[in-house]
């Protein structure tokens, strides 16, 4: 999908218009302890304009909690980043989030090298997560009113610490990758260009995108975009994916 310079502002405006209406379960585990997790450590990035406080997982916390219920000793860290469409503009918010996630990964991996790290992200948080791993290469980011320098991929020194990654409704979604799941057949609003940079993680990623999702499938439905955590089969599938990856690594 090609995004013209004149359309970037309208895309950002569209991203601003939605507010999350998902009734996710309350997050009951956001750890700030020095002790290393005996299960896994989850870093979760919320979506644009979610009403939950900065530093909490937001709607994707429903999946984080489901994982924690099946893997004892799991800790959950909500990513601190703006998660905005303006003030700062989406591109800057995403760039900040991706760099904060890389720092969170490096800090935790350095402190707890034997603990497996799981990454979760919804909507903008999904793009943040993928940008942290693969670097920023979305169409349109360099054309916005406040351009950002491309975020670089995670230092491959820390790649072995990443056990699994699940994102939902990622605007940088590319259809027909081997980690693409769901009914989507189209690229996202800010389609990722450099898929090769994701190659080291390809067997560890699950990217959920449903047909007609306004942001990951370039569709026209916000209802679909808000449906992931209301769909038990998707929550179960994502949870099973992570649990199976963790068990396989033990």
C-alpha cells in the first residue's frame, strides 16, 4: 500500500478519532520489583488513546493476565509511552514507544538474563512492538508534518531473550507473512516495508489482523479493530501460542 504525503494528516486524524471501548479485565499484576520473574516477564504496549493510565498494559492486558494465569511467577510491565495520535503526533509517539520498549528489553535482559521476555501490543502498541524488534520502515512516516528518523531494530544481542511476540490490529501489518493470522488480506495503514529485519523473530511472532479492520487491514471498521479482546477464541489462541513457546524453550 502506498501512502501519499497529502493523506498522512488524514490518516493521523483518523487514528485520533477512535477511543477504545473494550471492557478488558482489570490488570492485577504490574510489577516494579527488582526480583527476576520465575515465570516470564511480559512487556505490554497499549493502544492509541486508551483510557488506562500510562505504564499499564491497557486492553491487551486481558491476554497478559491469561498468560500469567497459566505460567506461575509471571510479571507484567506496562510500557511507558504517549500512545497518542497528536500532541505528540502518532509518528513521534510510536518512535518514543519503540525506543522505550527497546530500553525496557535491554534493562530487563541485563538484570535477569535467564528470564524469558514476552512482548504484547495492541493497535499503536502493536506497531511500537514490531518497530522495537524490526526497526521502523512504515510507508508515510517520513512524509508527515513532524518526520522522525527511522527507529533502529533491537540489538541482536538481546534477540535470544525474546521468547514470543503477539500483536493485535497493528497498523504496520503486512498481509501474507508467515506470522500473519486472522482473516485480513490487506496491508495496514502504515504498512511495514522491511520484512527482512523481522526475520530473526519470524517463528516467535503472531500478528492478529481481521478483515475490514480500519487500521491493520486498511478497512473501514473500528468495531472490528476493537473486537480482538472480546473474542474468546483469539485470546485463547494468543495465550496458547505464548504458553507453547515458553514450554518448548524449557
